C-alpha cells in the first residue's frame, strides 16, 4: 500500500523518520507532499495512494474525488474539522484522528498563556498568582485531564463540566464535577475551553456564560475560534474591564482587540497548541500505526465518521 503524508505544515524530520520506519516495517511505502501551495498539487499527489496522513490540511470532496484508491485518511491530532466526514462516508473511506497525542502540549501552552497574563506580560509590574485560583474545564477529555494535573501542581482548584464524562471519573481525577455549564462559569476565575467546533458549540461561548464569571475573569481558548461569539465577547469586554481573553487562535476581529483591549488579550501568531517536537512525533507516529493496524486487521478504533 502507498501511504501519503500530505502536510502544508511539515512534520519535524525526526517524526518523518519514525513514521517511515512504522510504514516500511508494515510492508508499505511512504510518499511525502510537504509545503504544497495549491489544492491542485494535493489532488495530483493523492491520485494513486491507499492511505493519507494530514495535519490541518483540508480533505474535502474534491480531494477524495482525486483519490480513487484511497481507503483511509488520518488526521494527526485530536481535532478533525478539516476532514469532510460526510464525503468520507459517501466515498467509503475511513476517517480517523489521533486523540491524546498532543494533549500535554496543548495544556502546557494554556498554562503558559495563563502565567503570562497573570504576570502582566512580564512587564516588570506587580502581577498575580495562579495558586488559590479556580479553574473551570469546559470538557474533560484528554486535554482537560492534562490541565487538571498541571493545575494541581499550581495549587489551583479545578471544576469540570462534561455531559459525556461520568462525574465519578472526573472526581477520581481530583477535579470537582459540576452539573450545569452555568455553574462552571460562575465558579471559575479561569475557564479553559476544550470543546470541539460543531453545530451545537459554534458561537456558544458568549455573553450568557461569560457574564457569569467572577471579577478578574480570564477565558482561555485552545480549542477552535468558531466556538466563540466574537461580537458578544467584544461587547462584554467593553463593559467588563476586568475580563481577559487568551487564545492560540486569533479571532476574525483581532485588529479590534488591539484597538480596544491593550493588555487584556493574547493571541499566538498561529495555532500552536500541538507545536512541540514531542507532540509532532507522537501524533504522526500514532497516525502511521493506526493505518498499519487498519490494513493488517481492519482495526477502526479511532474512526470518527460513520460507515457507509
């Protein structure tokens, strides 16, 4: 089988080395398409491949139509909104992600931004500490669990809301479960978002929830910009001069933040939650192993689309 790594943002060389070892050990061949500039380059590269590994690259119906032999596509990372799941199902292609492989990297970035904001962007003036503060985890998956572990070391009290995770499991991780999303926001000085972007969550984080947060509130977003109601966030920050917003996904109205909220926001230059050497390797190698297992035994453990 021919397995293509198609990445606009390339994996680290050490990651490619390990991906190649997994692929070739399983008896397959590896092809690379890195730093491509146009969809047409991707369409040409997928013409004869049986499997594909991508990062944030868009895999839509046009890509699938150009790949008549494709059987599986794996998104190296947790989020998979760049994969057209309906198109994958219609083409009888298995779509997977690699959950948990970059969770620690995302959590560490979130805490890095929190420390940066708490200490006034290291401007030499008096700041505040995270110890004794309350942290609300909006969703308690792999990243949420890493957040809870790190928060414990900082001496923070953590709460979590996740209707898909049993409260007992949350409590066993040393986190206090709450029964409603409103309770989470009202109890948390810091809220960290770990929800996917879908029809239920798009634009769901706005005035209704954020206005419940206590004085000195900080919203941390390492999820997706689409979950934020940006207009409502701006309006609330205009009314509440204590509110801060930290994100590794710059909003569409980032220039407005620069004009209105100097010192009360921080956006990374690009989405970089998973941008560590370790996460880079972990996600890429996991994707290669999942493809090898799929071809060897039909394993679909991390499938994210429905069968046809």
